[in-house]
C-alpha cells in the first residue's frame, strides 16, 4: 500500500524557526505531497531547497491555504491571528508556534511528552508553547506524575536565536565590534519594537519581551500561564525570571521545584532516565552536566545538576537545557504533525 502524503504549508519559512521546520521535515522524511513556503512580501520570490528541489517562497495570503492539509505557522502572532482562521476554513490543521492562541480556552496547547492526548481535541488550531516553557514541562512531567508539584521557581538563560535571525546577526556583529575595540550600536534587543536597546555581546539582559503591569515580562508570564495549562493543574505556583545571554543556540534554565510528596534523588534520576525525549547528564565527579553547546542541533531536553534543596526537604534544584529552535519550537511542532499524520494514516 502506498504511503498517504499530505500538502504542507510553512508560514514564516524564511525565518529562524521556519528554517528548522524545513530541515526537520526533510530529515524525518515527513510524508509531504506538495510543499508551500510562505513569508511576507519581502521574501516572496526567494528560492529555498527541499529534498534537492527548488521551492519558490510565496507571499502568505488568505488564499494560500487552498488544498493544504497541515499548516505550520511561525511568522509572529499577528500573522497567525489573521491567516490561521483562513487555513482552517480551507480544511487545514494549523500548528501554531506563536503566542496568538496559546491561552485561548478553545485551543489546545501541546507538548507531546506531557499532554499528547489533547491533540485529539483540536478544532483546527493546535498551539505550540513558548520555548522556555516546553523544555521545562517536558523535564518536570515525570516528576509531577510521581511526586506532585506545588511550586516552581525558574531563571532562564536564553539564546539570541529565540529572537530571530536579526538578533543572531546583532549578537555576532556586536561581539566583533567589542573585540575590535569599536563602539557597539544596539539595534534589535531586547525587543525590536521598543525604543530602548541594550548591548547583548558580553552582557546579560534581564528582559525578554515587553513588561506587563505586574512588573514581570510577557516571556515570564508565558511560562507561568502555559505551564499550568499544559500540566492541566492551575494550582502549580510558578515564578519566572527570563534573561537573554550571548549564546546562539540553546536555552538553559535553573529550576527550583517543590514537590507535594517526599522524594529520593535516585528515584528522580531513574524517572528522568526513562522519560521520553529527556537525556540525563548528571555526573559531578566527571564534571558532566547539560551545556547549550552540546544541546545545539539536537531534539532532546537535557537535565542535570540534580540537588536536594538545602532549605526545603521536598525541594529539588536542577539545570535544564535544550535547543530552543528544536524542541523549543520546530521539533515540538513537527512532532505534533507526525502524530496527526500517524492518526490520519491509521497507524495509531
Ligand atoms: P525571524 O527569523 O525574524 O523570521 C520571521 C519569519 O516570519 C520570516 O519568515 C518572515 O518572512 C515571516 N514574516 C514576517 N512578517 C510576515 C507577514 N506579515 N506575513 C508572512 N510572513 C511574515 O523570526 P523567528 O525566530 O523565525 O520567529 C518567528 C515567530 O515564531 C515569532 O514571532 C514567534 O511568534 C514564533 N517563535 C516561537 C518560538 C517558540 O518559543 N515556540 C520561538 C521563536 C519564535 P520575511 O522573510 O518575508 O521577513
Ligand atoms: O525570545 C525567545 O527566546 C523566545 C521568543 C519567542 C517569541 C518571540 C516573538 C514573538 C514569541 C513566542 O513564541 O512567544 C513571540 C510570540 O508569538 O508572541
């Protein structure tokens, strides 16, 4: 029997996330019939390569989705809000990498390792969480199931690739400027649309996304709200501090988690070793722990530096690292797409 194939659209195909989505569709031999690569008018006409074939990028419009089965969106929330409903009208299932629908009570927010069952409840749009949330909940889910979680305090160390191609270029350019003894002209970070910019090279910026009224940034509040929704537990208390650092790929997180029940460190290690998509790297004797440089380009979430908290017996400190463009964005989305095609093809 010949394999069923699907018409796929990638919206934001020329971006940092879109580029990784294309790489994964190719590497995973995703059953693509026709591929549409969509962007703004700026990149329309540009030619990208997929499985050795040239594909011309088109401007994304409401009519781009005729005949499309699966649409993967990563072109910002405004584009998703405008175009995803048109894709749904044309019969496509949308997997949306933006913040547009994540907290919409009618939309499911999915990390397959945590709540894959929610995929069946979608009504046309499946939201992909924020990268910082994804890697944290993927690592904490097996521990939540075993011990219950009452509280999470997280500080992130986020790579510039989370802010797109221009932010990567800015960090590399500024680094050269500093090393050459020249003045640095910040242009993009911390937030492209805000007037004040800060140097990222050789620096740490404690602002990711805009500030909200409570003094936390939107990125921090995304972590708070999305964690509760994905875990399906509004009682989990979450507090986040999100920081941009001069790393290209890979977000790192220092996480303090307080369990509801007593735990043994060996049990935590064993649960993480067995958990899907998680790699435990935790051997202080050999100075082994997760590093962004090791995680870059890989799909897994890496966990290490496991320590019982010194102030709370049911508290655990850990270090969680993952490639923000892989599991944090493109891989989580393609994983969801693979689950959808398996179901449609009757393989599950
Ligand atoms: P990027 O490198 O700046 O790329 C932006 C992409 O969006 C480009 O392909 C761009 O096309 C396209 N685009 C911009 N305006 C558009 C429009 N009006 N219509 C159609 N396409 C348009 O950014 P990125 O890092 O790939 O991120 C893109 C989006 O993905 C973000 O805004 C965010 O919503 C989401 N994201 C999610 C996560 C996550 O945590 N899950 C992480 C990073 C990003 P042109 O080439 O024509 O400009
Ligand atoms: O900065 C990061 O490391 C992750 C950035 C994610 C992001 C960037 C711009 C717009 C998002 C997101 O996924 O939440 C959005 C957005 O969709 O609002």
